[in-house]
């Protein structure tokens, strides 16, 4: 097969790396791609949002399967355009992508079909949003832009003053443009978070390894939210919790989407919080997580091209997912100042040769004058695997010491919560 991957980050590099291992994939293209993807495929300078350009390229190159990485192309209808022309593509169509692209739609959907989730209120009017603020007697609460805001549209507010400030920034100052035409105010929940990934062709549901993302900038989950500072997989849950997630969240979601005439094909990513009252959905996403995908793909034994093509062709029931009995840890190396004003253009150096089993995915890099440079806030993803989670963690941080760029920053506690959970299981 000739495969086209749309996107340019660490998730897309992980997709390229995994698909490159398939004997059935003879050529990989990526648009626009990055220097890491260029090691296993051909990068073409077409933006992920340039749907006419992507359609023309796929037709010219006779692409057999197109795989979409980020959410924006899905939300603006890339799958609809490819499908209209009879081309195979992995990902949900525009209508189905609303599960991520429109948070008020998603929350209303969960409420109507009894899928466990936080209480919520949606507002377009500043006066209505502020009227609600006066009734709040319990903080914190969560404010989200209803539309896509590149991972930057979620705020945990602790006081009325903070609430009023965020409402003003979104609904009055239009800080997020169209994405902020409406806000969703949600009940704040506490508990461990887990990322659950399933493949579906609209009927069959196949589970991939779970993961846990680390969204806060600093250790012990402190500081501002980021796009993700690291992840480990699988997330250790017991059979009871797994059954609840399957029977009360995932299956009803897929069935309810179908009952509403929504043809959902692709990956469904459920961001779950494990509360004292049971698992609840913090959010649904219509694509693979980043950096969770970087942790998950190395422990999937199955040929990824088989899985993705089976989804696109509506025959997922014929395929089984095989996974390795290993742990995987992904640590994000970020630029100084991330997630706000960060530096780019710093030279990336590998001071020592990395272990042959260590994987480095490029998330935000570029090449200039034969030098590898930083090009974004999240720069590299370093991944190691092992049968023992503690050893996997030790290995990844040993390998990181071999990499350097000015201002390089990373969390040093990725995987800690998993080790604590395993200790508690052993005590029981």
C-alpha cells in the first residue's frame, strides 16, 4: 500500500513509525510531516487543512489509505471529501467529529443518552454566563470554549473574579475567535484520569491499550495545562472498572451515535476520570491522543495498517488486536517558556548514542543547514518499553540525559502514578 499521513507532530511520527513496520506498506507520504517522519517517508509541503490540495495529491499518487492525525482536518470535513471520491480514509466524517469539535453538542449528547459525565451549562450570552456565576456556591468550576482551541480553551477557575475574567476574555474580547462563540461551564471532578482508545467501524468496537496523559506542566500535576507532557501505557485498571467503562460508556456511546444516524468510523478517544462515584467522561476526542499514541503504538503487536484499513472498509470484526505484555513510557521534551511564549531555533544535540530500543519521535523540529533545530513548544518525545514499569521509567530518563538543547524542559515523574497504583494492588 501507499499510505498518506496528514499532520506534522509526534503523533503523526508515531503513526509513520508503526506503519513503516508493516510488510504491506511500501510507501509513506506525510503532509506536511517533520524531519523525523522524513526518515521513514516522504514529506510534502501541503497543510493539514488544505483539503483540495490533499485530495489532488492523494489522487495523483494513487494513495491506498489516508490516515488523519489532528482533529482540525476531521472537523472541517476531509473524510467527507475523500469518501465522496471513493478514496479510503481513516477517521470520522465531519458530522461524527462534532463529538470533539463542538463541546456543547458532546455534553448534550452525553446527557440525553445517560453517559456518565459532569453536570454542565452552555452559554453564548455574557449576561447569562455572569448570572450563573452569582449562583455558584462551590468552586472550582471548569470553563471551556465549545469549539476547537488547540488544547488551550480549558480553564479551571477558583473564584468568581477568575470566572468573570475568563468569560470576558472568551465572550467579549473573542480571544479564541469562532471557537469561543459559546462556552461550556462544567462541574469540577476529582480523581485519576485515563485515556481509553477504541477503534470502530460504526458497529464493531476493538480496544487498544489504555494510557494516562500528564497535562500539567510541572511534577505532581501542578502548573498550567499543556498539550501533554508525557504518558505511559497501559493504564492499570481492575476488571470491575474496565467493565463499567465498556458497558456504561463506550458501548452506549457507539450505539447512540448510530441510532442518531451518525456514522462514526475511526478511533474514539474517551478521556475518563475515575471519581468516587465511578468513571465519568471528561471529553471525547475523534483522533488518537498526543502524546498517548506515542506510548501506545510501541506495545501494539498487530500490523497497524491492517487495523486502520479494516476500519475504513467496515470489516473490523475480521481483525483482532494483539498487544505486548510490556509497559511503555513517553516523556515530552519541551522548549523553555512552553506552553506560553517559548523559544525556537535551538540546536538539538545527541551527546551520546541512544540505546537501540529507545524511540525518539519528533514533535516540533526543523532542519536548517544540516542542523536539527527546535520548531515548537513540544519538541521531542522519548519512549522506552519494558516488562517492568519501574525499569521502563529508569531507562527513559537515562536516555534523556543524552539529549540537549538550550532551555530543554521535561517532567521527571511520568509513570509515578502507575507505579503507586501497582503498589496498592500488591498490598491488597
